[in-house]
């Protein structure tokens, strides 16, 4: 189809006007703009997070060994020394993601700006190679974090993560360390493993490719449900930190009742109880 010059000129003017009305594409932040970011897969970019939702490392009770190991590993990475990718696995609400964010904050408290924290959402894992190309060109050291990582039977995106962690041609950039949390030690449901074994000609080989993804993490840290003494220690720590004035026996009795309504004791349940208690006492928790 061809247009006469007048019509073509009019269409060009309309197109230019629409371009001016269209919002500009979102700007991708530079790694120097903040200490924490969220990766945006479409369109590609980094969104700065200036107020990270985290808990002070001193308030994380019942996970002392895991805390010390992860902070030591993170500090070595920040210092330019060898360090391992880490998989934090275990029960829900036991402080896995809180520890990652607290470790990042602790390292930057010791040396401001030492590390950038970049969170990538589980559903954006296929865009991980593109993100790494951006991070590779930065002089800054980056802690790359994926919360609640797991894969379903038909999900093939684990292959790109596997290559990035260890086996790809380029591999993980020297300035990037990968931390992930998961409820599953092997990042896949047990019934998926059993199903692969039962239907494969060579059962061990069929399972090996997916199970070996966890092996790419040099550091495994397990998190388990709390006993009552540890649960009380978490509650007491929060109450003291936020100056919640309440008799200890009453505090513990209410905390037990709260955990019974939730059916579990965990750091998350303790935090939810403290939020409720602070509200009833007219206190802010910040």
C-alpha cells in the first residue's frame, strides 16, 4: 500500500505525537545508586531498594551456627577471597531469607558499600544469563539472592541456573556470589524424584541431572523447627529490642497461645506475635 505525500506527512506527524505521549521506558539503576536492588526481567533493569525489609542480625536467635558460617562466607567474598554459593534450606519461617539480608547488612555495616544485594524472583530465573552480563561489567561485588527457589516437573529453567552456578562456558562472574533459600534440600519435590526413578530406564541417571543442581552450591545450611526455649529467646529478644513492657510470664503465656493458633513455632511466628503485641501495647516496631 502506498500513500500520497500529504497523507504520509500526516501519518508521520501522528506517529511522532504518539511517541511523545508514550511514557519513557523504565530506567535501569546503576549498581552504585544503592546497596540493594530487585531485578526486573521485562524490560531488563535494576530497581533500587532504599529501605530493605530486614531484621538485625543480633535478633536472629536459634540459628547461631548458620549465622556465623554464612557471615564468614560473605565476608570472605567481600574481601575478594574464595567463597561458596550457598543454599539455605529447611522449614518455613525459620529465618533463611532473614539471615541472607542480615548478613548483607552486617558486611556493609563493617565496610559501607562493600556489597550490593540483588534479588531475582524465582519466575525470572530464565533471564539470569542477561542479568549476569550486566553484573559482570560492574566493578562492584554483588550478592545475588533468590528466595524460595524450587522447580516443578515440567520446569526446564533449572538448566540455566545449573550452568551459571558451575558448569557453563562463562560460569559465574568473579564479582558475583549466589545465595538461595528453599524449603527443599534438592530444590525439587520428593514425588518428582520418585516419579523420575520409577519411569526411567536408568533411574539414577534420570534423577542425577536435577538433584545435582543442589550440588552446585558449595555451602548447604539446614534450618529446622524451633524448640520452645529458642522460641522464647526470640520473643524475649524482640520484646527487649522494641521496649515492650510486659511481665515475662505473661509474655511467654501469650506467645505459647499464639504459636498454638498457628500450629508451629518459628521465627516468623514469633515476629507476627510481636507485631500483634506491639499493636495492642500502642508501640511501633521499626
